[in-house]
């Protein structure tokens, strides 16, 4: 049986959900490597809805994270509450502000952030089982609260986010858009993606490296 990776989404769209290019590039690389995957998202209301043309909050609109994430997964998606770490060899979280608004409240609370309980439990199981965990873009900011202190991650060079990671007990490492940071001891792989990328090709290089390294770690 091929390796299996859980991909956790947080909506659909960079400003209020999962970053679409990051998600697509992740799924593409998994498929290119012959790795099976299943997408998951929490069945909760979005923090808010953003008009992606204007960048403004769409007042009066309400959307569901699982329903919106289904757009990215072409309908093939499961409730995060059903995720069992024992059924997978690794887990990957694409970025997008959904990670900081729906999977946590980092966008509002900064280093006082709380993690969505429905995410903390399954990710803790992956971590305890020493199964590789990949995060990209803003998602690595969740690591100190999600997995614990002392884990090396990157969001690129952003001083505000890197400072918050350090304040929560994380270890931030500066990193270029086309590279990754690997904490071998904790089996965590991160890349800046659209925290730095100005073109989809730039994001692709780092994301492909992340997926490739997750593939290698699954063999160790």
C-alpha cells in the first residue's frame, strides 16, 4: 500500500481560508510522488468572510470551513473530527490566513494564541507517534502552541510573526522562499511559501522540497 498523508485545510482563499496555490501544489507533488492523500477540515463557522477582490470583510456573510474547503478538494473531504493519525504516515498543513483565523486565533491574539481543540488532538497524536508534520506559510506560527516549545520552524523573514513564535517558546529560523527548515529531532518541516513568494513558481520550489522531505522522513 502506498504512503498516506492527511492534508488539513482551513477554508478556501488566502485571506480567510487555505491558500489555494499552496494547497494545489501540495496535492500535485504528493500525486507526482505516488503518495495517497485525504483532505480534512473542521466543521465550524469561518471567523469571517473576506471579499478577495477588495480585501474587505464581507459584512453579513457567513460560511462553513468544511464546506468551503471542499471546493479545494473537489468535494473529496472529511470532517477533521474523523481524522485518525493511525491511518496516515504524515500530515501537512498548507497556509493561508485560515490557519490564523479558523484553526487558531493567531491573527487576533498573536503570542496569546489558542489552537482549535479539534486540531490540537489529532496533531498531538501524529507528533507523539513521530510521524512527519509539514507546515507552510503562516501555519508554522501554530507550532509552539500545537506541538510544544523548542521546535525549529520558519515563516521566512517576517519580524512580527517570528517574534511571536519566539515569545511562545518556538525557534524561528530565517529562510528563503525556495528553501525549507527541517527539525529532524521533532520531524517537523516548514517553508515560507506565500509569506515570501511573489510568483507561483517560487512557492512551488519550496513546497515541493517540503513534500519531498516529508516523503523521505516517512521512510525513517
